[in-house]
C-alpha cells in the first residue's frame, strides 16, 4: 500500500480526534488538512515500519500546539474552544452537547491525553511518546481531566435537579 | 488473600481503562470493594469513556471531504508526476531558483498597482475555481480558438502553457474585466480535481521582467510576475506554496523555452 493510501485510510481517525479536540467541524478539518500537509513535508522523518498512525498524531499535536500559540498571541483567553452552536437539544442530544462542551472546557493538554487514551485507545506509553511527555505526566493529566469532566457532568446534573425542585 | 499493596491513582486510571493485569486487577477490585466512593468515581470514569466514544463515533462514518483526500494524496501525485516527466533531478534546481527569486523579492509590500492586479486574480480564482458546471467560457477542446480570441482582446500574443509535466491539464479559459483593459484567465485541473488558475493582463507600461513574487489573500495563494508585455498571477486555494511554486516554474519555462 502506498503512503498516500495509508494516509487516506487514516483520515476518519484523524477527523474524529480533531473534532473532539477543537470542537467545530470546519476548524477540525482545517487541522486535519494542515496535519496531512505537514506530514508530507516531514515524511523523511518518519521511520518506516513504525506506527504511521501514532506518528500522524504526533504531527497533529505539533500543528495544534502551534495554532494555539498563534491564537494566544492575538487573544490570551483563547484557551478553551468557543461555545458550540446552539441546537435545540432533546434526549441524547442533550448529553452529546453537554459532554462536548465539558471536553471543550478542559485545558488543551489534558484534553489531548484524555482523547488519545479513551477515544484512540492508545496505551499510556504510546500517548506519552505521541505527545513527547513522560508517562507520569500522562497519568496525572488523565486523572485531572477525568476528574474535571466528572465534576462538570455531575455538576450539571445537580443543577438540573435543583431547577426541577 | 494477599497483603494489600497500596493502590495508586495510576492504578485507578488503568482500572477505568480496563488495562490492569489480572493479578493486580483482583487487588484493586478488593481495595475498591471497601471504598464505595472511589468505586463510584472510577465507574463514572468508565461511563464517561463510553459516552465519549458514542458522541464521536459518527465522525468515522462521515464521507471524507475532498480537500482532505487531496491533501493525503498530494505529494504522491507530485512525485509520480515529476518522475514521469524525468524531472526528479531537476526539481532541486528549480526549487533553488524559485527560492532565490523569492529572496530577491523580499522587499517592500506590493506597489498599489500590483496589489490591485493580485486582488483581481484572487477574486477571479475564488469565483471560478469552485464552479462545477461552468468553470470556463471556452473549453480546452477549442484551445486554438480560445488563445486567438484572448490574444486579440488583450492586444498581445497570449499562450496557454502546457502543464501536464506537473500534473495539470488545461480546462479552458475566459475573458475578464481589468483595470481599464480586458484580462484573461486560464484554468487547469489535476486528476484529483484540484484547480489552479493563471490570470493574465497586458503590462503595456513596461517591457521588463520581475522575479516571482508571492502573496496570500485568505486561503488563496498567488505567485505573480511580469514577463515582457504580460503580467501573470498563478493562484490556488488547495495546494501548498511549494507545490504552487513548482507549477509557477513550469509556467515560466513553458512561456520562455
């Protein structure tokens, strides 16, 4: 299989991760496109026979961090993603929106770890290598991300109950 | 029963992810059995993981946007196109020349007159490149007529460069209004549907040559230059600056054999 075909095959995975990472579809696809372009430019740095998917996620991480840095230069508050478009939520849609929002409120570096481990099902070691951080940092970010997410989701549930009363 | 080893936070995370080795799993489960609050916490983590999967699962089934598929295939296309034309060795040289041209120009912002030219090229590109049904006025099947017609209206001999060597085929062209005199646009497309447009005007004011200059407006990248009586602007919203530079070099060489 050619490099191009392998890249094409991985697009859905990259898109899913990007969507969870940056929130809206257009920005997520921009991130994927930039990642693919950068991957081609840096392909000589990829060692054959290793996991192309993990390498691509590293590329995406770098592109994402650069983008964040650039946006921070103009807007110091641009750490969290903007409020997602309001749709009329019903049933499961309510959960979807709440969870998306809660994920969007996590600090970017915690969000990345959480998504690589849960959504991408990377091992802790793979996640550490992908993000170029020690495995202990993976564990502590994962723990903090989960706890924040849980607090946000249960906090919301509590708030709703109060309204009902 | 074994003596109870300390259960760490990392153990609990691994437990939530279902990644504990069997022996350790039993120990952690035993530890959790005595601590309902902690048990509830890791159960919530597990549940959040499942929900996370559910929320984003649909993305995997969405049709892949064309622009991403093109981005994934890009370099491969260049490599094969270049190899087919025996241009691999030349590529480095062309790159160097292109870079030098860029360096030479790293000067003041474009003169207002050049800026207006680039602006028109960008607008023309953004207007017609995405067009599905009527991208051009006269198609490549009537190339001789197209070239003769545009030459007559622009008042200078115009040519449509052949860009097959870099993977692009002529789609056709059209006449457009300019600042005071007509301009023209040729459109090219590669096998994956990526388009570049070459915008031309007569530059009667001067009989000169300039190096390649680069500009970017929104998502449209442009290389532009003047070569004797004609001004050129090559635009694309889909390919990288480097790839566009290669096409610009091919255009230049075609027009100056």
